[in-house]
C-alpha cells in the first residue's frame, strides 16, 4: 500500500459523467482520494454522505474530493443522483487505480471470498505527496476526520 510521504501514483480515468480525469490535473490543491467497495451499499453510502455533508470544509481549503470504486459510470451516476453527491466519482472497473494504491485485496464476507476495494482514504498534498492514509475507516465519522487532516496541511 502507498504510505504517508510517498508520491501519489497518477492515474487517468473517467468520472461518473464520463469526463476524463487525471490526479495530476489537481496539482497545487489538496486531494482527498477515497476508495470504497461499491455504490449504494450501506457503509459506502454513509461514507459518501459524510464527505457530502463536510464538503464546505474542504472547499474552504480549496481541496478536491474524489471517490473511487470499481463500479461503472452509469452506476456512479445513479448513486450520485440518489444521494446528491456533489463531487466526482471515478470509474475504476479494471481496478488499476486501486492496484496502484495497494487497496485492491481479497476480502471475506459470510465465509465467501472475493476481491474488492479496501475502504481507504489518501490525503494528497498540493505537491502530489501522500500526507495521510486512513485505513479501516469508520464511515460515520470519516468526513470530519479527513477534513481536519486536510485543514492541517
């Protein structure tokens, strides 16, 4: 997994609107890159809404919030519209971004093994360096704790 102090791997992808996006597009601004397992599931919805509700705190420091999951642009659009999420959701269907950050892993639920995103957030400073890594995130409190970390940059 990418660690604090590492350069954040750049990536090229599309968002929920099917517009191209690159991490390097945001150089000079802090970026919150949060990886979540799946659109419109209970924990992911709580986490995404936590970022939605704290977005004014990120805007106050000119930070960008980007959510990343292996869902399609269509799925992202439905999720974004349903919960009025005001930030881009990045399509990572082939999990290349998750692989680059080390968060694509084998998981287990109810005895069934499968692969997916580990719920992890990277705070990236304006120079493209990872300033904080949040692992094993508690979705309910996450937006507030990440906003505090971004404000401390």
